[in-house]
C-alpha cells in the first residue's frame, strides 16, 4: 500500500516521515497544488492524506469533491488546526480517516494507518477465480487504448447494447427498410461511447458489444450509458428516423478477455463475453440499463441512488437504472 | 460575404451562357424591384444591351446590394428544381457552389438559400438575415434562479466559473441545432432559432440543457445546492437587427414573460404556438400547464421512476 501525503506543513511531514522510517509503509509527499495532477497516476490501493490547514472553505470543498469523485480511491483528511467542525461529515462523504491536531501531536502509527485503510474497503481490484458469480482477477487495460495489444488478456468494461422489439419494427418498416433507421442508431452509439474511450468491438444484428479500457480505478462507461438513457427520447425525435420512440437495452459488466481486433473475434472464447451476451439477451428487459455489481463499485457516488437492485443472474448481483419518465 | 473575382466571373458566365437578357432582368428584379438595365448600363432605351454587358452589370449591382448569396441560391434552385415550371441548365454551377462553400456557406435545401456553415463560423444572422427585415423566429429564454442570492453567498470566482459552465452547456446544446445566442447576461440569456425545424430545435435544446444541467449538478457543481434555471420557448415574428440587444419585439417580450411568470425552477415552458408545431413525439413529452392569463402553456421537467 502506498501512502501519498499532500502537505507543505512541517509538523505533518515530520509525523508521516517518522511513520515511513519506522514502518513498512511507503510514504511519499506532494504539494497541495499538485493534488489534481497527483491523483492521476496513483496505484489502485493507494491511500491519500490531504492536509487542509492552508485551505479556505471553497478550496476544501473542491478538494474533497475531487477526492470523493475519484472512484475507488481511499482518502483521509489531516486537520492540524482542528478547523473542521463536523468530522463525521467527512466519513459520510467517503473519507476513511481524520487526523486532528492532537492525533498528529501524539504521533501516527502504522497500525492506525492500516486500520484506516481497512475502514473503507478499496474499490480497487479484488482477486478470485474468473467464473460465474466470482470476482475477476483484474488485469487493467489502462485509461486508453495506447498499451492494449492484440493477443494479450486484459480487463475491460463490456457494454451490450441492442435495439428492442425488433419483430414489431420489422413489421412496421419491413426487413429491407430496417437498415435505414438502424444506421442513425449505430452512429448514436459510436458518438456516445467515444468520450469515454469506448470502441465498438462487435456489431450484432441490431446492436453492438463495446469495449471500454479499464484502469481499475474508474469506469466512465457508466456515465456514457446514463446519458444514453437520459437522452433516449431526444435521440428518438431528433435523429433516429424511426418516427417512433426508440427503445434499447444496455448492460455493463467488467471482466477479462483476450483482446482481438474488430473483425477477428470469431473464434474468441471468454467467460465475460458469454456473460454480457447472456445478460443482454436473456436477462435485460426492453428499454432498461443494467450494471453488474462489479461495475456498480465504480459508479460515481452521485449517481448511485439511480440504481436499484434487479436480482441476481448467473451468480452476480444486477442493478437497474431508474428510468426518466 | 466578400465576393471574389472568380465567383463574380463564374456568376457572370453562368448568366451569359444560360439565359436571355430579359430573363436576367426578370431574375434581378426579384431582388431589386424596378431594376432598369438600360439606366444602369448607360445604353439608350432603343438599343438592346449585349448579353455579356448585361450579365456583368447585373452581377455588379447584386454584389453592391450584398445579395450575392440570395442570387446564387436562386440559380441553384433554377438548376435543380426549375423556376415557374421550367428547368434551366445553368453552367458552372458546381464551381459556383464550391466557391461559396469555400467562403463558409452551405446550401440549405429546405430553405432554398445559402446559410453559413456552422463548422466554419457562427454569426447572429446565420450569414444571411438582413438588417430591418422581419422574420419568424423561435426564441429560447434561460434564467438562473436566485441569481442575486447566489452572487451574495459565493465568491466571485466560484460564480464566474459556475455560470461559465452553464453557458458552455447552453452553447453546446444550441449550436448542435443551429441556434444562435443573441444575448447573454450574467444570469441568463436569449437564444434564437431560425433554420431547420426551429420549433423542435428550440424545445429540444431546452430539454437537453435541463438534462445536462442535471448531470452537472450531480457531478461537477461547485455550489452547495444545485444550480437551477427556468427555460421558456416561444415563437413569432421579429425584426432582425445586427445589434441583437437593440431588438424590441413582442415575441421576445412574451418569451421573457413566459419564462419569468409561468415557469417553475428546473422546468421548461413551451407556448401553444410552438407546441402546435412540434413533432407529435415531442408533444408527448410535454404536459399541459394550468391555464394562464392569456394562453395555453405546456411544460417539461425531468422526472424519475420511483
């Protein structure tokens, strides 16, 4: 576990330096001004301590928002001036430790820091055998596609998306005419997934399997899909060409697969791929958006209350997004 | 639009090679009533003006009257669809289109006119509206709820950054739909829509802004409580002025009135004029509001399944 202390206060640096010398903790120090930059490249199991003694209310709120919005990251607050009145609120916001003036003066111990780290379980990778209902041994593919090589196994966020009610649509439009309304839908999918780094991996008859790189820290695919559900009616009216409300279902899941480039996936066998197809084709109800519990752990906290339990499937807990009316 | 020599020559050539002088005069009189070719060229009344001289003079006058885009658009329509029941083959049409496109304009088939290519530039008159002329617009008015209290409560940088974010949301939404921000003050603004399905575009922009703002409030907002706005959509005639702040219009006043007096925070209110012109699917998204003073209004708000 790596501990990163954002502080320029001498007493804080001394307290944590002592910890570093005595214990087995790997402590590094950064300036508070480098907070945003510093959060960028942290290992998933890192623990961040933030010194707030030189922050005003606005800066503090901003920093806490940054920390709590960094899915999966554990963080704690150092308050050498005992300026915080409601320390409990920090924990409600996702902090795992609070170091006040007295604690700092008495000295920090390795035991305390480990206990703090254990207080809020990291959303970082858990290990276990790959298979139905079990957690995956994550092999993060990174934040983008730069390091991803064909033939290697990686963890991705898988997205299943497909148009609903195709039998009815075929009746309305006819087989030959169905390709016209499908084209705008496919363009809509591509446009919606690209900001989060998603790429269509396989086209199905009326939808697609999309891969998002996954770095073990955050899953921006959730927001992309959330926006697709939120904007479904606007898309139907404005772009679909159906002249009717377009209904599609979406499923997100995190799992491993050997990566093959698009078009060379015919012989690919992966449990995650089976899971996402099963969920999309057998479990998902029309017009809905589902997450597996693996994905939910990486869902931005501000959006979590929009997901409700939808039961289990193949040993996994599934959550469904509450739909906009 | 600045007309270059090549475009001027192409238009002249197109007239010379495709029509008689009488036809040229008939076309130019559509834009400049009582246009007198003899008088303009200096030829006596009893002499016919040579074809090339006529074309050169007409194009020159069209250019001086800043009517090149409208005139070129008429040639495109004559070439593609015909005029008064007759098709014309206008030579050099491809080159003329390319020149105009190079200047940042594209041909709008629905409106039969050239409009500015929004990927290249965006002006308040879409490149073609003429000062003092009356057009039918759809307006979208947006106002931040509790602006005064927010300004008092938060530091200036926080307010500036938050309102800047909101402006970004508004601009992204309207520019996708060919809307133009005519006026943006600290606590809101006025957007005009003129092209395409302007009623749909304005209403969809308002809904889109509400959705984006919902996510912004959840994920990024710097304020302790969510940023709330009121949005209203109304349409009607309005005289265009390049300085849009100077425009005085009943349609704009009514839009502002609907927004200020009949719109709840974080909702969109649509006037009946606009509602009746919307796609049925979009009408279904709106609900009727309790009858107000002098018209029927419809509303939209983001509601969630329990």
